[in-house]
C-alpha cells in the first residue's frame, strides 16, 4: 500500500518515577533524512532510535523529539557558598540602611542558585529509562505509520481516479483515429480539387493520392504509443499493492507516461485528438503532484 511521506505520531508514558514522550513528524524529501532531539543522558541510544526509524521509514525529512523527566533520581545539594553570600549581603544592607529586620531562612532559600539539583543518572538508571522509552518510541512509530497509510490510501484513490480518466480518454482517442484519417483524406482531396479547378491541365493522380495517404498514416501512427501507455497504467496499479516503498518507481513510470502522451500529441494533427491529449496531460500532471507525496 502507498504511504504518504507526510505524517505525525505521538506517544507519552507516565509512571511513578518517569515521564517520557516521543513525537515524530515528517515532510517530503527526496531521501531519508532523520533528525533526533533527545536528552543528553540518552545519547548512547540515539543510534538505536535511528535504526528503529530507518526500518519503518524509507523516504522523507523526519524530525523526532524525545523528552524524558525522571523522578526520585535527582540529588539536591545546598550551595553553602551562595547561601553565605546572600546572608552577608542582606546583613550589609541592614547595617547601611539601619534596619532591624532579621534575615529569615525562607528568604534565603528562595534566592536563585541556593539549591543545586543534579539530574544526571548512572549507567544502570539510564538503561532502566531506555527500557521504558524504547516501548514509547515503538508506539510512536506505529502511530506515525498508521497516519501515513491513511493519507497514502487517499493519495492512491486520487491517482486511481486519474488513471481511469486517462484510460477513458485513450478509448476516445482510439475511436477517433479512423475519423481523423477520413478527415485528412477529405481535406487532401479538397485541396487537389481546388488546385485542379484553377489549373484545368492538372489531373489528380489517384495512385499518388494513395501514396500520400499511406505516408501520412505511417507518420501519425500511434498504436505503439497507445499500447505502451496502457501497459504503464497497468504497472501503476500493480505497484500500488507492493509492500515496499514505491515512490521512486511511480515517479520513473510517470516520466514514461508523459513521454508517450507527448509523442501522441506531437504526431497528431487532428483537433479532437489534440484536445484529448491536453486532457490526458492534465490528468498526468495531477498524478505527478500526488506522486511527490508518496514514500
């Protein structure tokens, strides 16, 4: 099934001693470009996270935001030097202003940098955090892919409708071909008759007319282009059912579709066929826009 390159997935887990969340978002990109932002203490596991994402994602610019808050592991220490400095400063102010107020403890401990909080974890604690975080990453990736599959289904439906439109236009084109040949023959004979009327000595050589018609028919023959175009569209439908990333395949196949349509347009001189070709090119362009969103 098709997957969109744009997607979003988020998962959060809260326990008594840990809160962690993983957010994944992506936009279109020619290749796979993964950017991970995570707490410094979890850096040893960045490569593991990257591998988890690479297994699930083939193309797109992917941003991953990992947040971790731990409880019960923090170490709080009193910055005695800062506390003493505040106490001395307050007493100096009292003496300079002649105040009698006492310097209270709640005032001192409310000052910045009095408490030092050490949030660093030892190796065992970090490993424990990763055990919980790994499940959250996996769940976020799953939600991310669910959204991409949902959007991919909508893209596939739209592409299919455009392919059906091209197929219908091809049928109209094939039905028009005999009439286009008749129209060309009629115009050719009218021109010969007009020249003959102005030049009484000129006589139409029927064999020459037939040769001219045969040359024209060979020049504007588009049977091979029509057959290849039909084959390309059948391949489109088959690729939709592949499990692997198909964006590049569809993009290449679409180039071939456009090439056949352009060749058909360059060969024909019939106004009605030209109109049909314009409509086919319009549908193919809309498919191209959608294919740019496919992984």
